[in-house]
C-alpha cells in the first residue's frame, strides 16, 4: 500500500489481516474519538468491518451521561459475550466514558477483555496484543495534554459531506449533575495549526461541512509555548477556519451561556459560511436550579444573550438542552422552565429527565428527590410544548427560500434527498439528478415539526 493510502481519510477495506468492529454511543465527540481509534488501529494493521461476526476485535465506545445510556451498553455486552462463546479468541474492548467511570469493575464482566478510557487510545494496539499474551487489560489514565492532534481520524460517515473536528477535550466546569469532567478529565485546547491542517485535508477530500467540537467551545484558549506566536480564543479560531474556503460550511457545538461572547457572534455574522445556528443549553429556567446546577448564569443573563444573538444575526436559529426533575425542582421551578421555552421559542431542543450520576457533586449533596412519575410527566409536558413551538417555527419557513447542503438520500426513498439549511433545519426534496455535497436552493412548500418539505428552485 502506498503512503497516501495508509493515511487515507476513509476506512481501508482489506479482506486480509485482522478486522475490527466498532460501535459508538454518546455525543459527537465520541463519534470523532471512534474515528481516532480507527486511525490508530489501521496503523496497527486492523481494517474496519461492518458485521460483528467478521471481527477479530469488537470495540464499543461508550457514554455515561445518563443511566439509560449505560444500560444500553451493558445490553450490548451480553450480545458480545455470546459472540465470544461462538468464536473463542475474539477480543472485546470497552472504550470511552463508561470505561473511565467504571474502570476495573468492567473487567469483572466476563464479556470484557480490554477497558480503555478516552485518553488511552494510543495504547490500544499494545493492549490488544497483551490480551493474547496475558489476559485482561486496562488503561484509564487521564491526561492533561492528550488531544490526539497528530492523528488523522478515519472518517466513517456514509456520504463524505460533513465531518467532525475536536478542537478541545475534557471540561473544567463542574455542573453539579454532570459526569463529563470526571470521565473526560481537565479541559485542554488543541493546537490551532493541527486543527487547520485537518480542516484542509477534509476540504481536499471533498467535505463541505466542518463541525468544530468541544464540551464548551467558548473556552477554547490556545497559549503557544512561544508567547510571540500570540494567543488564540474561540472567535479567533472560528475566523481562521471559516477563511479556509468560503464554499465550506462551519458549525460548532457546544456553546456555554457563561462564556459565549459577542465577539463570537460578530465573527459568525462576518462569515456567511459560518452556519446561522447556536446550540446554547439552558438546562433550567429557574435561577434556584441554575445556582444549584452550578451553571454560573442567571435566567436574565441568558435572555440577554438570546437578545444579542437575535440583534446581531436576526436569521440565527437557537436550540438548547434542558433537564426536567433535577434535585428539589418544584412545580414553580419547572413552570419557570416552561415559561422560558415560551419566551425564547427555540427552533429545537434535546430534553432529558434528570439521572443521578455517582460521584458528581449533586449525588453527594443534593437528594434525587423528584419522584420518577413527576420527572416523566414534566418531561412529557416540555416535549409537547417544544414540539408545538418547533412546528410553529417551521411554519414560519414555509414559502421562503434557503440554500441547502445535500447530505444524502432520504430515509424513505432514494428518489428524495436530505440536506440542511444554514439554520440546521432538515429539508427533504425530490432528487432530480442532484448529489450529496452539492448546494441547492430550495423553496419550502410545507413542514412537520421536524422537517421542511421543499422543491428545488
Ligand atoms: N457540554 C455541554 C453538554 C454536555 S452533555 C453543555 O455544557 O451544555 C449533554 C446534555 O446532557 C447536557 O446539556 C444536559 O442537558 C444533559 N445531561 C447532562 N448530565 C445529565 C444528567 N445527569 N441527567 C440528565 N441529563 C443530563
Ligand atoms: Fe457537563 Fe457542564 Fe461540562 Fe457541559 S459544561 S460537559 S454540562 S460539566
Ligand atoms: Fe456521553 Fe462522554 Fe459524550 S459521557 S455525552 S460520550 S463526553
């Protein structure tokens, strides 16, 4: 194989040699980490396979954010155990946040041979060899430096249109409910040159959208060893990435209300290729809850930021995350969340019931005292409210024109294509000879709460 092929952006499929099967759960950062893992394993002679029963190595990249995320993975481990019974010699590894949280407790599970935390992926080739020689292996050491900056992720997406670049790792905000700082370690920013190089490689490979990822992108902060090179914050990084190619869209997540600056908003406004969408998780509309969650902003501050977004970019969509049933949440607190949703009128939201995570500040100090039935009722209520708002928001788009980046065939039929507007709204329209990676102008004919049904104009 040539050098170029070995450093391929796409997976290498090689019938000979050892095969790895890789399942990913959790957030976009985990998806990108799996691409880093595949790159490291390809370097060690593994190639990707799409079926578990063809694999010599089965890996599952896991999430700990809520209990149900962990339960799903434990269910998969039962299946992997059966596969190992059928084909002894198959090696099973648990990666990611659950590996970091549960450590050697996971090794007690008979399905598991390897436990590797989010900063231990360079060690995977060694861990795999060591299993054959000496049994179960674990590496859950967290690092203050690891950003995998020099590793070119192998992209596993289907269409080659949209790709992730992690610009930082870890998190320094101790939101009291959240497990992420414990399983992902301290925040560290990645060298901007390596980010720009990765973006150039993607653009050369035909990608048309780059998603910059971090738990709190607004606290991106690069301080070079040589102070003469100058510091770079998120607004500066965004500007540099957006300048690479005006035909390539830039998105980013997640913004944190306590750190998002007007400088970022002005940078967005000055680059048409930075998408008009901000994901700004609010978590609660009640100041009592926000304080207890340690979010470090008030409802009033948050509303000021929403106002700034709409002043600086009137066409910018805003989405959010919210938690129903956090410790001590009263009917009044929850009503405050509902009223905030009515005031902001989000374009979309990810809505969750509070799930107590062992070891967090909330688990130590704040009882998980909202009854399960109340949590569920509240979650259903906010979902119903938001579905109505999403539908209204989408109805406001009907009759209007948008530029859409085509991502692939629709789920229902190959005769239809799916793409997104700059505002991150999903559009479906007749294929008419167009292809993924192309931009088309569409007119919105009708909508549901989740989709705009369009025609190409
Ligand atoms: N870094 C991002 C979010 C990371 S986790 C931020 O700060 O906003 C994604 C979402 O999961 C969070 O925004 C929150 O809404 C939800 N979440 C986190 N911990 C949770 C828990 N213990 N129970 C329920 N939802 C939780
Ligand atoms: Fe968790 Fe808060 Fe960090 Fe987001 S900012 S990952 S919610 S601790
Ligand atoms: Fe889950 Fe870890 Fe992401 S806990 S949400 S996979 S950082």
